[in-house]
C-alpha cells in the first residue's frame, strides 16, 4: 500500500512537470509566432484574466457562501487605477484632450506590476468600506446591494465631476499592453496560486465553516463579520487586479466595459466550472471564452446546398450560448467540476470508468 | 475535601421577550465549577432560549448573565466561546460538507496565533502543526480517529452527536452546554452517553450544563436540576427533591403529554 | 423654478412611479412566495414591449392590448415552469443563478430576434393626446398611469384578501411546507402568482414605453433592478409597500434629472436601497423576523 502510494506520488509529480512543460511550450510557440496566432493569443489571454476574477468570485460565493455580485465594480476600480498610472505621460494630453487632466495625476505613473497591485488595493479598500454595511445582509439582499454598489461605482466613474480623472464617457485609451503572453501567465498563476494557498489555509477553513453554518461557526469562536469581510476584501483585491489586467488587454476602457453583464459573465463561468472548485473556475473561464469564439459560426449566414438557413444570423450564437447555460444550471447544477478539484487520480478514474462503461455496453 | 463552591455561570433575573411574547420570565440560576447541572421542563418552556441568551445568540431583554464573574452583556457568540463556553445544538449543526477532521480543526483555530498573511504564505507551520496534532489527539480520545476523513453529514446520527461534542471540546471550554444530547437515542445509547458525559467532565475538567428530556440520564448524573415551565423557574434541587415536587409533576403531567 | 415647472415635474414623477409600482408588485409577490429575486422580471417587461410592437403592426389596438397581456402572462408562467420549478428543493443560490440565466437568455433572444437597435413603440390612440390644465400640459398617459395603478392595486388587494386563491397565496408565503400539508396546490398557487406579476408587468410596460417611445433588448434590465429596489424599500412581500416604493423612486429619480444630475439618477436607486437596508432592513411595511436556532 505504502509503496503504491509513493509510486503514485512520483507519477503525479512527473505528470505535473509534463503539464507545466506543455503549457510553457504552447505559450512559447504562440509567443514566437505571435503574428500568425494573434487571435488564439487573445482568446487565451482573455481566458486567463477571466480565470483570475472567476476564482476571486468563487472565493466569496463558493467558499464563503456570500452571494456577491459586485465583481464588475471592483474590476472597474482596478482597471481605472492601472490605466491612470500606466498611460505614458507623453500621451496623456491626447487622451484627456476634451476636458484636460487633473494636475494631481498628470505626472503620476508607476511600473505595471506596482500599478496592478495599487489597483487591487484601491478595490480592496473600497470593498472594506462597502463590506461594513452590506455584509450584515442575508443572501439575496447582499446580492442586490453589491450589485447596486457596483453600479454606483460605475456611475461615479462616468460622472462629469470625474472627467479630469476618468475622462468621463470618453474612457481611457493608449493603455500599454502586455509585453508577452508570459506576463499574463505569470500574473494569473501568482494570483490564483495565492488564492489557492489562502483557501487551503486555516483561514480558508474558516471561510468554509461560515459557508456551512453561520451559527455553528460563531459557536466555534469564529467572528462572522471579520471572516466575511476578509473574504470579501481579498476577493475584491484580486478582482481589481484582473480588472487592471483587462485594461491592459483591451488597451482602452470606459465605464460601459464594467456593466452588470460583466458580473453575470463571470458568474456564469463560476457556475459552469462548479461553485466551490478553483480548477473548475479556471476550466470554466477557458471553456466559456473559447466557446463564445468557437460558436461564432452561428452568427455567419449558412447556406446548405444552395438554401440559406434563416436561423444563422448575428446574435444566434449568444442565444445558443444562453440556452446551453440554462441547460447546465437546470440539469448539471454541479457544473464541470462540482466542488472537486483537478487531480490526476480524477482524470485516470474518469477514463477508467469510461472504458468500463464501454466494455459493459459491448458485452 | 475543599467544599468552597466557585461560581462559573450565573443568570440573574433574566427576561427574554420577542415582541409581545415572553419566552423567559425572570430566570435566575447558578452553575458551579465541576458540576453537572440539568435544565428540564416541558417543550416550549424556554430552555433553548435560555441557552441562546447565555451564548450570545440572543441579547436578554433584561437581567444579567455572567461567566466567572464577567458580565456577558453585548458580547457576540464568538467572543463568548473565546471566554470558555462551548455548546452543542438541539438539531445538530455540523459543518456538514466538511470532513470530521476539518470540523474539529476549525474549532481549534480559536486559540491559534496567526494571521491571514502568515497562514496564506504558510509561515504559521508551527501553529498549523500544533492544531493538527491536538485535533488528532482529541479525535483519538473520542474514538473518532478512524472516521477522520469521512464527510460529517455521512456519519450515523449518534456519531454526529459525538462529533458535535468533540468539536465543542476542541475550543478548550470550561463550561460545556449540551442541548438535548440524548435526543433520538435508544436506552442503550443513552446509557453510554450518560457515562460519556461524566467521563469528559472529569477528563477535561469541565462544568456541564445540559438540557435533557431523558429523565434516567438527568436523574443519574445531575448534581442539581432546574425546572422551567412557561419561561418561569418552578423548582430547583437534587434529583430526589425534583422527583417528589408536586409542581413539577403537575407541569409534566398536566401541561403537556410529550414529556 | 416656477410652480408650473415644479408641478409638471411632479406629474412626470408620479407617472413614472406608477409604472414602477406595477412592476415592483411582481417582484414583491414572487419574493413573498418563493424568496427569489426574479431577475428575469425586468426582461419579461421588456419582452412585453416587443410583443406590443408586433401586435400593433397587425391588429387594432383593442385586440392587441389583451393579446399582449395574455402572451406576457403565458411567458411569465412558462419561465416559472421551466426555470424555477425544477429547482424547488435546490439551494437558493442555484435558483437565483437560474433567474439570472433566464434574464440573460431573454436579452440575447431579443437581440437576436429584434436586433440591438431601439425600435419605435407604437401609439395607442388617445394615450398620447395632450391635455392642458392651467399652465400644465401632459399627455393622457401621464394622468392615466397613477389612476390605473391605484385601481389595479385595489383590485389585487381585494383578490388577495377575499378569494380562496388569495388565501392560498398568503398561506404559501407564510410557510411553504405547512401550506402544502394543508392541501394547498403549491404549484398552482405559484403559477398564479407569476401570472399576476407578469400581467401587471405587461400593463406597466404599455404605460412606461408609451412615454419612452422606444424599446431595445436591455430596456428591461435597469428598470427591473429599480423596481426590485422599490419592492425592498416598501418591505418585500408587502403590496402597498411596493406601490409606495415605486412612487418614491419614480419621483426621486425625476427630481434628480430635473435638478441636472441625470448621471446619478440610476445610482440614486441604489443609494436608496443601501440606506433602507441599513436603517430598516425590512423596509417600510415589512415584518420583522427572528431566525430560529
């Protein structure tokens, strides 16, 4: 038994290394041929950014059991802070040509990593303030209140008084992009890695205790408010980081980028991946982002044997997508991963079961 | 033998009202160190409400609850647990989707010295290690170690009760409140539980205050008994005194049929 | 600001509030029974707008209006059957996610079928006729909305308090399982609740869009959220509360626009929400609940 165990461990280590090598290999290949594969690169980068925010949403919703819908607002904060700090000073006059730039920020700039972290911190600080009133609310009230706060943040960003900082409804342009896909990869891996470490730490256990039973958690000496606030603030920090990454990815942002529908998109990723599974959220981010692109042919007119099929026109893709989503919600409510995490045992077990099932059918 | 009684829990004239309903009406009682004291009474007498007032889930409308001389007024449930009062619930409240081990381990965190940064970056290995060792020790003592990787909700009912008690013990309490620990148990299980309560009292130097309907259990091990009916204390004393108290008999036989 | 302008704005606010009130009732009734924020409710309202456009294109208005009311009601009940009923015993988060999913589907469906461009809302003869009282001028619909709202609410309250179905609805909202044990057909009662909610949303949509003149796929999402806030403001589960909430929000929003803060008119709703949740989480007319341990 013991021998078997260590062999398994060795096998897993080898497979882990292999997986890392494959990922790095793919990224390296894409990076080397980035002009031929710009479409694929953009899908992968967007997936990674969504993976970060999906995991952060899962941290509050899946692991702490708080139904928060404020993700888009915190992403907006992170995105604007990052954008304001990284737009090259020389280009600022042309970005703010309509209402001018506030002298306070005219010469303020920071390197990308620092800007992202500051963006995350601003989002976290804002979450800490918002959390004081709203985290005392019960499930659906919390959902609607966080949604409301996200909308207020968006309204403030678009407000005329903020024009010299956020450039109002014109949005911010000329945001420097990523230097390579590896930069996105590193940011994503570090962010998700930190969240995984947190979830598996003693604090992560407390989050789960609160999710399971608030009254029992309190009786075990867990301060409900502090624990919820901690989870909410940390989640918002990473939402802010991913917002900053999104700003760098898109190169130009405005307050419309961060509408409620963005939060819904992230929620759908979390649901499809499985509420309470980090690897599920990552997988969900890739499946949803890539799926949306792959379904693009539904939007193109389709002609079969000279007859054009009337269903295929712009918008059909999103309909199919939403129907798929409802099917997942109604019939596979556990999503791709349920609350399980990825493991090699799980993969092998899955295929073994498949093979058995095939054999059993063949008989 | 030292006969000085040290007061652990004291309720003085506690009143608890919900809107117009008075659930507890002027309850005063004392529990001394090392005692096993029972709170009995017909259904709806306000026993669980009394527990909720002690553990901070409800704030009493008036009156004082004190633990080792410290007034518990305005303290939150987690604070009260930290002071050394642990409890179980009438309808078991485990962290149902977590393992037996994690259920107990979570309770251990109460006395840990770490923060979210050290915990995330694994700089608290010593603390984490200590919590795990203590959890392991406690589970072995409670004969739950073989089940440590089981999901809590998959355990049979009796073991879930045991786990809930183990989890309460993990907070290193001085006073343990048990809310109907023998509910749903057959006579043999009840007998085992009776011995178990005495055993943990001695082993962990506890004071036990419990709500219970099984009179065999109550009469066997309680040093003193308080009887509550319609929110009012109607009797107190040793088991013989209570058994012969006409008011108590009246409350049980006259008031409700399910005692 | 002159008195005339002030009264003019008040009138606009009351009219908007009336439409909000009708939609808010749908939220409050569904929440009262299922404890679910029906995120799709605003989109049902939007779909009612599109139904009206197509109905008016092919039939006279007195047939089109009942037809639209009927179709919208069927849509609302259908959504409940397909998306919420299978999840009766599922955790609350799943049902809420399902509601968001339906909302997403309706918006995408509308974009696909009717394109994302705003479409002109047809005129029902007489509704847009301009009336003048003293210095005030407003279209008929502006006067008609609050009156109709009050009448409908009166009818609804009568229904809830004096009919068997109303009694069933009240019982289900108090305690779902006990109501079932008492022989109440839960599913029928819930369907009926959705039918009434959708019907009122359809009426609200006619009044609202006649004023706004265009419909687009997202025109239901923000009014939807606002009306939910109105329901929370009045105390969720309380119909008079939803009406008061609707009027308060409608008038507050109009006042902000009139004062030149139109950017904040949407955020205003959420500020109201947060204040009410902090000061009086059960809303104006809500009942206090204690959670049992």
